[in-house]
């Protein structure tokens, strides 16, 4: 069984119309990371933080999966339909739902999801597509302790045990549209390399991690990802 792990970052959703974080005009050029992406920011000014995620949640239905999301979802579908001896896992740092809207099924959101809230009183995770306010009651316990189900700086990303296991067993690791600035995701290339996986980066420009990959291809995700998937399928069939 060939095992493939794909890591995606904000760059994969850029051409759908969603801002990245660290590019010029990115989210961190407009908002304070400390205010909207840390537990301390939430304690200090919870409504400000809710407003930030409310806006992102409102914008999400206005954008669509692009050719990169679709190529990854099609890749998984073809593997299944043709019964190929291949396991493909997509791990995304993105909190948007564009991978699942494109059709990806084997998918982990390591930094949480915009369409979920977490009640810190009763620990319930709630699917949520509206605005949330400091006084919005939890539909389960009624307390006003809802927060976005997003992993903030200083918190532990989700699914880490399963992700690490997959990286330590994979044959191919592909990183798409991420700056390689944020750990633990930035260290995935090294974990995969320690398992002797081939490591490939597909990014618009060189990232902080470029030198750690076996191969780095530069360009927009909507071009590089469909090209990569097409040539992988051709090579697999010619084996
Ligand atoms: N195609 C491919 N790559 C692109 C494209 C594109 N069309 N547009 C931008 N990129 C690249 C940029 O060159 C950059 O290297 O995507 C990367 C985006 O980097 P970041 O903005 O840092 O986003 P990401 O790596 O996903 O950030 C990681 O940081 O703030 C946190 O929690 C947030 O999950 C996020 C984490």
C-alpha cells in the first residue's frame, strides 16, 4: 500500500478569493494576531474575536473550491474507484470548508473549522453557520461560553496522533500553499523525511521550509496541483 500525505495551507484557497495570512495584504497585515488568534485575546476582548470569525464565516459561502481543491478530491475519488493500492490523506491548516466542498473525504482540519463552535462549559462541539456573540447560549447546556472551534497560537492542533502516525508511515509527502512558518505543520516535512518519504513542495514562492524538501515547484496551486495529480496518475498507470 502506497501512503501519501498532503498538507495544505492558506495558499491553496487564495485563488478561491480567501486571503492568506502572511502575504502582503494578508490577514496579519490587517488584524492583530495576538487579538484574534490567541486565548489571551479571547479573554480580553471576546466580542472582537467573535466579530473576526463571524466575518470570515459570512464570507465563506461567497467563495468556491478552485482547481487545486478539486484535483485533490478527484485524486482521492479515482484511487477509490480504481481500487488502487494507495491511501491519500489530506491534512489542512485551513479553517475553510473548500476541501470538503470539492469532495475530499479523508481529511483532517488540524487548526479547527470555521463552521464549528466549542462550548467550553459542556465541551460540546456544535456545527454553526451563523454569527456568534458573547451572549449566544450553547444549544446544548444554555451557558454563554461558546468560542470558535479554532486552534489558536499556544494551543495544540487537532488529530496530531493520527497525523504523526500517517507521516511516519508515508511514502510521499506533498506540501501545498503554506509558508512553513507555523509549527507543528512546518515540521511535517522532517517527520516524513525521517520515514524516507519523498517530499515535494508546491508553492507560489520559496517558503521557510523549501530547502528541507527533495523537490520544490513554484507557481499557483490551481496550475501545479492539477498538473501534479495528472502526472502521478499517468505514472501509476504505466507501472
Ligand atoms: N498558490 C500556491 N501558493 C500560494 C498561492 C497560490 N495561489 N498564494 C499564496 N501562496 C503561498 C504563499 O507564497 C505563502 O508561502 O501560500 C503561503 C501562505 O502562507 P501563510 O499566509 O503563512 O499561510 P499558512 O502557511 O497556511 O499559515 C499557517 O498560520 O496564522 C496561522 O493558523 C494560521 O493556519 C494558519 C497558519
